[in-house]
């Protein structure tokens, strides 16, 4: 396989997962992407970063928990001599978990992963809830004009600024004409709470006619562009963001692939039957010619988006229109007292960016840098 077809683009600007996943693999990008999808879907109780980290230590891991959780919540004991798996935890260096294959005892309850899947259709209210989280991350959301309209609809993201006079989608952009992420230069501001002003550095413009599920998948894709740092930053020219990703040699095809992968993996983890990557199959149709992409960048983007929503379970529940409070964790009834929140390591939505991946990845300035036991 030619060097250019490798999935990872390991380098000093993106250490970590690219190094872990860049071992002597012989598969092409399509097979490697399917393998990454298998890891993230198989371990939904972990965030994307920690799922990848666990897989690197124990390929095939299926369900993990701490020693105390196995004993207390599942009546299972960790086998003597079992090697613990290291995972990142917010506000603490690491934690240790064990896979079910390293334990003995009662079978796992049927449907143990059910809480992490979307139950019912994605609703407009659910998408609006997710969009309302973005202005606090410096990302405005606006709707492009419906066919025949001359002005954009008001942004539906909690007071986000109007991106420009028209809000129209750029016909020259390489993305599909359903959404685009743009830099706001100069940045604008949004009041996300009384007296709390946040600078808006990016805006995502979405086709106003999109159905809720498609709108959500499109939003995930455009967030992939922002979080994979594909867009320029105002401080780049002044050299003020030296720890930002080095995009030298990262072409449009790779950027499109990384953004599509972000959306596809999120939808797969949520169990959404949404065509999250219209361009993905085309990009990977000829595996030999598929562009390389950074596992680290994609996984970090997925992890950040889930962290903003306070975990995969909360995201799944809320986008389906469940009005339950964000801090409510609904354990599966057969899980008893299983501490899902502790396992996922969820912090508050406001504090999520303060820990973990920023330190682990050496990129504290990355937009939405976040971590949980989930990674």
C-alpha cells in the first residue's frame, strides 16, 4: 500500500491516536475506517477518545467498567492477574477499567447498551436544543434562505449573531449545498446568559428546508470542519495560535473526508439511520486513491461534540425530544445502581472543555477540547 493511502497522518501537530493507530497496518483507508467505526460503536459507554485508547490496549474489548463497578453492579469479579486498561478521566490523571472478557460472574443484562441509542425519530426541538449549546463554544448557527427568499432566517442558536447580510450558501463551496461552516472575521458576540458574553468565531449556515435528522447530520459534518481545525483562525496570521494543527499538505479531499467521518461516526454511535456522509462512499470508492486522514482529529471532534452534550446518552435522549434535565442519567433498569455518569466521567457542560483531551493531546487551544472517562 502506498504511503499516501495510510489512514493516519501522524506528526508533531497531532500526536497520540495517530501514533497508536499507525502501526504496520496493511488495510486501505476504507477498511481502516470501518475498523474505527466498529470500535466506537462497540464501546458506546466510553467517549470516542477513550474507546480508541481502550482498543489500542485490548483490541476487541466489548464492555468495560471499573473493578468496583463489575462487583457492585454486575456481580462479576475481575480475574486475578488481569491487566487493567488505562483511560483518561476529567479532573484526575487516569482511571483503570477492565473488559468483560477479563471478568467472571453473571451474564451481562440483555440490552445493556440500549440507553446509548436514539429512541424514536430526531425532532426539531431536539436539534434546536443541540444547536443552543453551540454559541457558548463560539459557534453561531444560522439558516440559509428558503428557496425564493432574499434574507436568512434568524439564527436559532440561543442569540447567535447573523453571519452576514444574506446568510446564503456559497455556490462555489466544495461541500454539498446543505450546510457550510465559515470563519467569522472579525468575530462577533452572543449573550448566552444574562451578563455572559461569548465571542463567536465561526458560523454554520444550514439549509432551512432540511428535515431534523438530516439537519443534525449536516451540523455534525460542519462541526467536523471546525473541530478538525480546517478553517483559518484570525490569530493564525499573527502567529498567536502556535499549537493549532499544522494543515500543510492537508488538501480539500482529506478535509472533506475528516468532516464526513465525524458525522458518520456520531450517527453510528447514536444508532441513527441517517445518510451522514453523502460524499463518504465516493471518497472511499477507490480505496487505493482515498486520501489519508487523521484518526486523532476525527476522534477528538466526535469526543468534543458528545462532551458538549454531556455524554452520548444525554445526546441520544435529547435529540429525540426528551425534555428530561441534562443532568439526569437514566440507567437501564436492569443495570441497577450502575454508575453511568461516573464511568463516562461527565462534568458540567461549562466545565467540560477544561480537562482531559486538551492536556492529553497537548492542544488546550483546540476548539471544544474536552475529555471524560470517555476520553
